[in-house]
C-alpha cells in the first residue's frame, strides 16, 4: 500500500513476511538468480519503477571476478524516470567488458500510489522490451 513519508512506522514482521518500503522515484533492477559469479545468464532484467517523483539510476556491470574494471573494463546503462510524462528512459550503454551480454530482455514494472502492488518477482511485467545498448523509452500505460 502507499504510505506518506516523514513518519515512523512500527510494522509486524513475521518470519515469512519482510516489510519493504520504497521511496517514490526509485528505480530498482533485479537480474536472474545466480549461484556463483561466473554462472552464465541471458542478462535479462526486471526493472521496478516506483512512480510519484522523477528518479534516476545507473546500472553498472563488470566481469565480477577480477580487477579489470580498474582498467576501464565495465559498462553503465543510465536510467531515468520522468513523472510528468510517466516515461522510463533506458539510455545508451557506455563501455564494455569481456563476455558482456549485448542484447537482453528487460521487463518493466510501474508501481504507483493509485494501484500499489505487493513486491513479487514472479508477477507479470507491465511491458517487456529488447535492449541492445541503444536508448529506449517505456511509457506507463
């Protein structure tokens, strides 16, 4: 449910339920579940956009097993949400690294105060796009 900020909340938290509070304008990415750093994945992402305010996020990725990032071997994907247009912009990827996923599926979830949803990684996405490193826009329907 949607709660106004600026307050202290005492929440019941049984072992099987973890309270999760997310600020408006937050952009939260989730990748596939992996068991070890070099486990191959398809690079798919789930992006949760908590509307209500403008927000931004830079997705940083590297090889994850060495110090090559110190030599510039990494990538960044900028993301920004515009509340006025209800649009998530996934910017152009910069940089690269060995074995980087060049194309990926991105599922976008818009969470707003008018129709709040419980956090669920298995729920259906609002929209799904193919991202190849070029800028893309996803608008809330």
